[in-house]
């Protein structure tokens, strides 16, 4: 019997993971990284919120907004350089603008919950404020995850990324230019 031909598991013949499984694993890794940065942001947010509440005379919601702004700044660094470090980096100004726009929406969601609890229901003890701040962060996090991965930290289209990488590896034939090579690829592929 030939080595690795039937039934045996000798490590020579392994089945590749399905495309669905690979995408699921990539998504799970992204969620884990997003969660790690988000957890750090949550801690910064709650720490600053409680520090501002106890050290200043700012109203609860203003303390919440201040804490959210500090957390947004720390989260951008974590998302750009950890969670989404492999994503398209070509348009940093656009990326930062979109990040701030969607973060502002998240800020409104997060502190809207705190506002409703504090001023709508009169729940403003330190414990109640922390509970509703936490709930607001949770609701806003769902929105942020969707918006950041969909609009802010976009993946490079695979075909463009491969074509771009290949263009640097192949020598140009005599008398041809890069645009001619791209046109040739478009007709072939």
C-alpha cells in the first residue's frame, strides 16, 4: 500500500478548510480583536466617566460625553494599528473623517441611553449612571462594529490587491508601459 493513499492519516494528505470556514475564522478573529480594543476602550470610558463625575461638578451626561471622546481617541489607535492593521491605508483623511462621523453617532446612542435614564426616569445615582453608561456603550458598540468594518476600515478588493502586487513582480517587456499591461490583464482575466 502506498504511503498516504488510503484511509491513513500520516499528515501528507490534509483536506483544505472550506472557504466558508476560512471566512468564519477570519470574522471570529476580527471580532476578538475588535473586542480586545473595545474592552480597553470600555475601561478607559468608565474610568474617565467616574473620575470626571467625582472630581468635577459636570452633569452626568457631560461627564459621559467627555469620557466617550477620550475612549474614541484611544480606540482609533487600537483599531487602526491592531484590529484593522491589514486593511486599506490609502485614504487616511477619509478614514479618520468616517471614523469620527460614526463615532459621533455612537456617542449620541451611548449617551442618549444615559440621558434617558438620568433625565427621563430620574435614575442618577452613581451605580445607576454606571449601569446605563454600560448599557449605552453596549448598544453603541453594535453600531460601531458594523459601521467601522463596513465603511471605515475597508478591505482591499482581492483582485485589485493581487494585480497591484503582481505588477511590481513582473518585468516589463521591451517597449511596453504599465497601463498597457493592465489593459492586457483586463481582457484576459
